[in-house]
């Protein structure tokens, strides 16, 4: 069963029992997906086991030695203490329509009642999709409610296209997305909305949006896997079997608030203050200002790395120096080059807000692999400081300098306490004065993983990844305060020729001119190439 699980995850490639799974693309998000696939087959598996037993042979021995799966804790609904990212969102307001939106391929023969039944499975299976936001003397608080509190029939709209042409479909996506996003309001319990498109060249398509307070990127992986598996069961005449949330989001939040007061977290005070203490000269015409900058000023410039370069860099990755380390080294090199050209000292380093999925089950003694909610952790890192600063021209002349930069980045990331989990506890829950007073990094960076693995396209309930995705708004809440000059999102996607690194540069047009971004993205391409050995 393990071999079948990995064959499904790796798009039909069946690993040998002694292959290093990391060499095939295993990362923390892929590990969660593998864990869920294995559990649906009745195997007791956790992401931590994958990281400690990186071959199928070793993993099988670990599963055999493991006890029964974690018991499901009794359901408890009510007030949810805000995690650091939620506190961050609450600080500046204007987040009513702050949503995630995806497009799904539906089965050709689907009808409304079948769509509703699949959505109802998700709504009843995940507490945060049934949450509502209330104001309390302590600030806004989400409240979870019992299954059945939200009916799928109330959140699904149908749009029938008059002509099955791409232009009409593209326009309908944009129009419908704005319409249903405007219906989202956590304070009324309107957390999820959906639109069913019929009559397009793509066949039947579902647009699904959820407020960010209720979901993160991993949540979508969980839900899409669930609904695809449920549809397979229904199509085979069987009742769908849904995995429970072993640790609820509410339980996780309570544990995190308890953790905030521990000596282990307090001991990290100086480490995190050191990251943000030194100056961070403006990358654009000024520093970002969330009291005046809003998300409607964001523009996006995608940078697509050629397949042959992507394949080359993937072949060089190791567990210690993976894709995240590689990309952060490239970002550090890019910003050092940009600062040098602008007459600023690159030795200040590159200050980045780094996103992680935040599901630190090994640290917390929990099991969130099937839990939907906003777990994301964000923490500041300062890379390429002092002599470690390397610009792209130097790296092109001296490959050893590029190698040294990558090593320094990997060393820095490996030394981060608890993978950054506790920074937010100090900053937002314990409200450490030095951290609250420090300026936020100007760059937010998120590596979203190997989307080319296990992301089967063209199948019922699979993601649409074509040009239609470009019709979705990048600013679902146009009035959301914008804290960053640059928001960088990178992933490895699938193409007809092979895996391809795609990096979306979202930039604040109040701080940069288009020519600035052209230069920054050119430096990015050169940094990728030199680190990949091109």
C-alpha cells in the first residue's frame, strides 16, 4: 500500500523501496498530502515519520512499529483564541473580503444536488468553515459551530454560459469572483461561497472561495484530496469515509496560547530581536506604510524559469539544502545586487518575512494533518549579512561565492528556533516591546512546494491551472492594508515539458516603477541561473 500511495503522489512514478524520497521531491507540504493518502488506506503515518524514515523500506518498518492512530478528541465548539497571523490581520482592519479562491474541474455528469452533497461533507467535516466572527472586550474572536450550522445549498450559485468560448468564460470568472467575494463576511458567518459554471469549453467548473481566517494553502490540499476521494466512493456506489480532524483548530490555538508563556519561548527573545534590530534601507521610493498602502495597489509580474534550468536545480537539492534554501539564496543575491546598484550597503543583509505552514505537530504533540484553518507562521530572517553578502556579478565571476552564500543561508535556516513557530507568540501574544517597535520586513516570501507532484489535472475535483486562473483577482480585499513592498510566491508547477519553477512577484506600484521590477526580475533570473550552475 505504501508503494501505491507514493505512486499516486508522484504522478505514476513508482519509487524503489530504497529510493530517497527527498530526491524525488518530498517536502513538508508533500509529506502532509502523502500522510492523508496513506491514512485513507488505513496506514498509521505522520509527516514526522516521513522525515525520519526517508525510504519506503524504512517507512514500512516505522509504521509496523507504531501504535494505533491518534484517537479523535471529543468535539468542542466555541471561542477560538487568535493565532499570531490572525492577530496580525486584526491589527489594521479592513479584512472582510480577504479570501482564497480556486477553480476546480467538476465531473461532466454532475448535478446541483451532487455538488451540494460534496460541499456539505467539507462544511460538516471542518469546524473553521462553520465559524463566525464576533467582537468581544478582548477583540475580535472566531466562534466555531456544530455540524449542520451551514447549509451548502445556501452558498452555491450557478452560472450558465451562453457561448462556450474562453473570452466569455474568463469574463464570467472575474465577474462572479468579485460578486461572491463581496458576499463573504465572517461576522455574518459567510465564510465560504461557490459558483458552478456550466457550458464552458472546460466543461463543468466550480469556483470556490473561503475567507483566509478559515483556510491556508495546506487546508486546500486537505479539502481537495477529501472531496476527490469522496467522489470516487460515491461513483463506486459506496458511502464516502471522511477522516476526522484529530486536533481541532480551536484546540491548537489554545495550546499555542499556553505555549506563549513558557520559558522555552521567552528564551528566544534576543534571537528574534537580533533579526530586526539593524536598519533595512527602503527597497523602493520609501518604506511600505500600511496606513496608506492598500492591496489594490499590488501588481503581479510572473517569472517562469525554463524547464531545463528547473530540472538542473532540482537535481542539485538535498535535505539540508532544498528548494526553500535555494530560492532564499537567490532572493538574497538579488536584493544585494539591487542595493549595490542603488548605492546602499548590501552588508545590511536581506530582511525577509518568511512564511511557513506552521503545523508543528512534532513540537506540540498534536495531529493537524487533516485540520482546516489558518496555521501559517511568519517570522523575520536576515540573510547575507556582512561578508556573506554576495551580488550576482560577483557570483557569476566566482561560483565559489555563490556556493558560500547558499551554505550560509542553509546554516541560518537550520539554526532558527523551532522553525520560527514562536516568533509570533512573542510579537503578538506576549507583545514583546522590542519586536512590536521594530519595522516589518519589506519582503514577504513563501515557497508553496512541488505543485507538480500529486496534482493530477483534468480529473474530477482537480485544480484548474490554465489561463482561467489569471481571471481571479489578486486583491480580493482591495482595501486590505499592505505591509510589504514585495510579496514573492514561488512554486514548482507542471508543464508539458516537465517541472517548471514559477515565481510571482507581487509589487506595490506606489513604491516601484515597472522598470524597477524589470530590473529586479532580471537580477532574479541571473541569480537562479548562477546558483543552478547555468
